[in-house]
C-alpha cells in the first residue's frame, strides 16, 4: 500500500497492491470498494493507530496489478492513548 502524499493524513489517493503479504490475490475483495465507503488503514503492529478515509469517487482496478482509491481523511488516531 502507498499513498499519493508523504503525509498519509493528507492523501487523496491510496494505491493497494492486488497481492497481499501472504501472496494471496485480493483483486476480488478490492473491487468491492465503492464511492462513499469508509476505508480504515491501521498500523501493522498496533491496531489502535489508524486513519479512516472516505472513498470520494470511482475506484480504478488495474487487473492483476493494483487498485487506486480516491479518498478524503475522515478521522485518525495517531496513538493508542
């Protein structure tokens, strides 16, 4: 996963690889993401740290490559405290 901005909370697009860390193709799951859905991106090591984005437009699926999701930040928690 990567963002179009070095500051994740300022991202307007999220790019997600179609193959997850376990080598599983998740194209079918990613293609279900639609406009107005909320997408939560959490820290891999601490689920108390996350950013919630709302999908702001049509999702682009590049088959067997990645998905491009247009987003706007809704909320974030930068610490678990």
